[in-house]
């Protein structure tokens, strides 16, 4: 009985030993798998880190190359901009130089024009000369101020008509090429020194007629210009419908053909102006 029990115990111990070995083997295997797995992970991590490092190095190399290229491009742009700026400055300087030359030329031309332009030389009042055969389109040659002085001192002009209109008369004689003394003498001969009421009310000072009546004008300036224009266009310009010459006797032929005293009357008024 004791032997049988020992055997059972031994068998049981053997079984237990086998189980323990199997457990140990299982544990060892598990540990081996764990070690292998861990090693694989470590290797994988190492590889990953190496790849990452390599990628970083490649990226850094590419970035460095890009920076170099960008730097070169920037340098080229800077060079181009500098060149263009230089060209622009050169162009501006050339333009300014050309403008300066043109301004200098214009200034020289203006100076030449100023120098070359003849100054008007006026006669004095005492130098005014008249005659019956004078050219009525040649002005008396005095300045406007002197002409106004002449009209101011005109004793027969008791109503100051000639002095008050002296600016207009002078300008019209300049515009229509009429001798000022003749124009005033004609007005005085036709309207009287005091300007008759009929002529004054119609602003018609040299008896311009239409259908047997004096033509009406709205103002002294309008009436005076109509008179100067008529004399210039019709009587004193070759080709004019009443042109016979530029003297008193020539104008009389068409202006007052039936009068034998008209020339002396007008000339007498002219002498009163200059005496």
C-alpha cells in the first residue's frame, strides 16, 4: 500500500514537474516573443528616426538651394532695379537738360524779340501838321495821352463832347486808319462844336442818312464807330463804293458833292484843333 502511494505521489510529482516545465516554457516563449517584439519596435523606431533625420537633411538641403536660388534672383532683381533706376535717373537728367536748353532758347528768343521790337515813337502836340491835300488815312502820330490833352484844351468844345469821347475817338482812328484831327474836324463841321440836338439825340455825328433821315444809333460809341467804319470802308479804301482818293477834295466828291464850301469848312475846323 505504501509503495502504491509513493508511486502515486511520484507520478503526481512528475506531472506537477511537467506542468511546471510547460509553464516555464510558456513563460520563456512569451518573454521571447516580448523581447523579439520589443526589439522589432526598437529597430522600427530607430529606422523611423533615421528616415526622419534623412528627410530633414534633404529638406534642409533643398531649402538651402532654394534660398541660394532666391538669393540669386533677389540679387538679379536688385541689379535690374538698380540698373533701371540708373537709366531712369539718366533719362530724367537728360530730359531736364533738354528742358533747360529749350527754356534758355525760349528766353533768348524772347529777349531777341524784345530787343528787335521797335518802340513806337510819338510826336508831340506841337509837331502835328495838317494841310488840305494831306492823306486822311495817316494818323497825326501823337500818343493817346497827348491826344486827350489836345481835346481837353480844345476851346470850341464847350460841351466837352470831344474830350469825353477822346478815348473812343483815338481807338477808332487807330482801328480804321483815320487821321484823328480830320475825324474830329468832320464831326464839328457836320454837327457843330456843340453837337446839334438832332445829331446828339440820334448819336449820329457825320450826318449819315437813310431814306432822307438821320440814322439812329443807341450810344455815342456806336454812332462814332459807325462813322469811322463808313469812312474807312466806303470813302478812304481803294475799291470802296465812294472812293475817289484820300484827300478832302476827293472825299467831298461823294460825301457832299453839291457843296462848294465843304472842304474849307472841314479844314477850318481841323485848324481850330491844332492852332
